[in-house]
């Protein structure tokens, strides 16, 4: 076959070969098949001259191709020119006018059960909602498992989009599936009857339209044959899981207010029977989760439901208050408290009037659980609803001793969770002495010690002896630099033997942690360089942190000059004054001088312009003059005395008035919340609802006096210290004093 004849490549030869390990992938740009012309001839192929020596490693189609030897790898690729095409996707406004407005819109099919989905925010392309809905209604085991699994996920993640009104009979199907728990416990299935004209006498028939009033009797008539052991068959476990999932889906969905209102209005009868059956399940741990979910459902839906003393749901919830399970008590309290709260009819909840006395006593015992905030708060919610009725208060007075038991307990709860707080009012601000305007001079003794050190340690020691940190003070950099130069610069040494200005300013920040070099723009565009955070000391300090004491003895020159010698301790200053200025003879014991009376009146006081002996003249009484001079000298310092404070002198003390409070919790808006707030509301209801008749067994006074006259000082004290409850306690005090003058 000639070289110019095209050869067909097989499909495998046309595939790209995988690159070797650690080698870049170079695509094969040659076509897998040769293109033919319309006449049937092949395109001419380039002829290879025999004298050309081809390198297989440089051929991309060769198996021996090497990337490093490929000469075309550095060739520049030119960009391909493109143009924009107008489409409805990138230019919707341009194509909006081209729409055929003569077309008639498709009429909605109101008979379609999923017509309401068009008005819900549910993805139309996601058919998992319909699949789960139909699968649950099909009663096919695999489809039911699939539906319940996905409904649990949807109700948990998309509870705000998944609504009962868009899925007809979904709520009823879920409740019917959950009612299979009766079959597990008794072997009997419940039958639903929606026609009230044909009541059935059979035990397992429920009036799903209006609710079964004698459902508690029917539950008692069906014997329970569920064993107490933990052995379970596969079928039992599978059915129990489906029941738990169906109940959980209902619980997740009614957390949305729209779903709770929908199911309580359009499936109220079945919903009541469903909750009653689940609340009266046998007390076994494997059924506890179902009962907890049923109580969560009851908490959300009872606010839209009416009740009465013979309501089976109300009776079942009251029985939960006597349960040994804390979760049942708390959820039962919430459900009972929420009954009919969203209904406008005031007579929608008359069941509280018939609560039995043991239940009222049990509810009072719940208010004694200080360590259980959940049950305590739920019990106070119930007491608030209960004490809104004056008839209920009179019933409660027969069960619990109001003056000595119930009212004192509510008053004790007014400080529940109170936290001590303090409020300060400044009546007079503190004033301190201004910082010194001059940098203290270095005594010769200190200067000699500093000169023994080398830079930058010498400048650091000088700064610590003459300056101190003070966040409110500052000093100019030029003044600090000039003071440093004047004390340590030596003209005989090149550069003065001191640090350069930049290094010295940097060393200031290294010496004092809070000192900062700053630039301040003054008026008129002037610039001021300062060191913020330090101030000069009144006197120089020793390396140990004690201030030098200076001699202020003046001579007789005109004008007089002071001695100004500095000493590191008061003892040295005393020896200097008595020995050098008063010429007293020292004794063998250090610091002691002979005080014999002088022959001539030669002793006087010249300490800092003292006027004691100016009028009378010098005195010969050495002891008297020495005692007077000692009053000018500082007292001796103990050997173990700590360094004194370097704070500025306080010229005016700060006067503050403090108030101490015990505030109970409030929310972000500053409104009171919690147990103490609820106890205050209960007390206010009791004060308003107490009867006006005389309390015979309490000295013939009115019930209001019997309950509150002895507790008034405690209420006023709480009012004074608890700012969060002042509004509620003010109303309580006003109600207490409205009719009776205390």
C-alpha cells in the first residue's frame, strides 16, 4: 500500500492513551477518521522525503514521544474570535414583546388533588413529595418504608415548606398509620367512621368526624396482651419503627403554626382520638418515644382546640401530671396551659374548674422544686391560667392554706434566679496633683552609680529613677532628650558618649511597656512629638525604689542658698543636719548626738525659711532646738519597709453613692421573664380574685388582709431591690391597698 493511501484507524486506535505516571497529558489532535470529499477522493497527504531523518521521540503520534523534545510546546496559540448571540436567556426583555398574547392560558384543573401545590413554595420538579404521599397511601410495605423515611427527612429539613393543605389526606394517613400501635399492644385495629348518622356499638370503631367521647372506656375494654419482656420479632420491630416514624413526621409538621391550625380544624375528631390513644399506651420504655411525640403534638394543637371537664384529651393530659417521668409532666403542663389560648371565645376552656383536689395539691408540690426550673416554670404557667378565674381561686382556698402556704411561697419565688448588681453615682470626682513640670536632678551619689554602667542600660536606669508610668501624662521628646544629654553627655568623647536621639526614644519604649512615641498635630499645622504614658517623679529615686531626701538647710548668704544635698535614707539626712549644720558632737551609738546646753546661744533653725527663732534669736538649749529641727526631718524608715507608691497626691477624694440590687432575668428588650415574673403575675391575680367576705378563721379580717398584711414588708423590699419586677409589684401593691387601708 502506497504512503499516500489513507489507512483506516480502528476504534481502539482512535482512543486517547492514558499518560504515564508523573508525565503531563498531551492531547492527540489528529482526527480518528479521515474526512472524504463529496467525490469520494481522499485529501492529499504530505509526502515524506526519503533523505529526511525523522526522530520518533519528536512525533506526538509515536509511542516513543518525549515531552521535553517536542518542539511545538512553546508555540503561541491564537484566541478564537466569537460573537454574542441574542437568546431569551441573556436578553429576556427583548423577547418579551415577541410572545404570542393571543394564546389562551391553560385552565386550572380544580379536580386535581395537587392543584394547591401551585400556590406553595414546593419545587415542581422534585417528585419525592408526591412519591412519598402516594407510597404512604398505597399500603405496600416497601413503599410505606420509603415514604416514611423520606417524610421524616422532609419534615425535619423543609418543615416551613411542607404543609398539610398541599397534600390531601396526608395527616389522616399518618395518624391512621400511627394508630397501628394499638394492634401491637392488643391485636385489635381501630376502624374509622366518618358518618355520624350510623353510630356503631363495636369497641374498635372511632367517630373520626367529631371525636369519640367514650374512647377512654373503649380503651379499657380492649385487653392489652403485649408482654413486658424485650424479645421482639422482626415484624414487630418493623411495625414499631413505622409507627414511630409516622408520629415523628406529625410532630415535626405541627411545629409549623399553619400545619397545627390545619390539622386541629380539618381533622379535629381524628386528632383527638389519636392523641388520647397514644397518651394511654402501656407504660413500657419502648413506647415512651411515641408518647413523648404525642405530648409534643398536643402542646402545639391544643391552643386551637376547645375543651370541657369531660374531654377525654383533657383527662388524659391531667393524668400525665402524676407520671413518674419528668418529660411527661413538663409536656403535660405545657399542653394543659396552652389549651384554647388561640381562641377568642372566653368560655372555650372551662375544664380547669373541675380539676380534682389531688391534682391541685400535686401542682403545688411542683412549685417547691427549686432545682428543677422546667417543672417549676411550667407549674407557674398553669397557676397563672388557673388564677385568672375568681371561682378557681375560691376552689383553691379550700385545698391549700392561702395565707400561710401558697402566698408566702409565691413571694419567695419573687427572687428566683436573682443576681446581685451594683449601680454607682459619682457625687464628686477625684482630683489628683498635676504632674511635675521639671525633671528631677540626679544626686551625685546616683550619678556616680549610673556612670559605672554602659549604654543602653545606663539610660534605662536613669529613666527608672526619674520617671514613672502614668497613662494620663506625657512629655515632649525634645525635653526628655535634652535632660538626658545634659546629665550624661561628655564633650571630650566623640558623640558625647550618649545614645543617638532615635535609639534613646526607642529605649524609652523598651524601658516602660506602656510608653508610646506619638506625633500630635497642633493648631496652625504645627507638629508635636511626645512620649505618651510617663511622667517625671517629684524627686529622684534610688535603684531600690526609695525616694532621695534633700537637705533644705539655708546659709546666711544674701540671698540665702539651700544645701540641697540628697541622701538615700532619712537616717543619713538626720546625721548630716545635726553634725554638719548644727555642729553637734556624735556619740558612740550611730545616730545619737550629745545634747548638752551650750555656753552661748548659738543654736537656731534655718530649715526652709523657718521663722521659729527669728524673733527671739538663737538659743543655748540644744535639746529644745534639736527637737524642733527633728520635726522638719522625715521619720526613719524600717529596714524591711516596702518601696512607697509613686501615685500622684490626691487633692480631692472621689465620692460615690452605691445602690445594690437583686435583679431577676430580663430579655433583650428589657422585659421581665422567668419564674419570678410568673410568680408576680400569680400574686396579682390572687390579690384581684380574693373574695370580699371575712376570713373567720383568721381573726375576722378580710381575706386580702389575711393573705397580704403580714407579707407587705417583704413585697416592698423585693420592689426596692428588684428593678425588673417594679411594674408588676407596683400593680400588686396598688391592688392590695385599693380597698383595705393598711
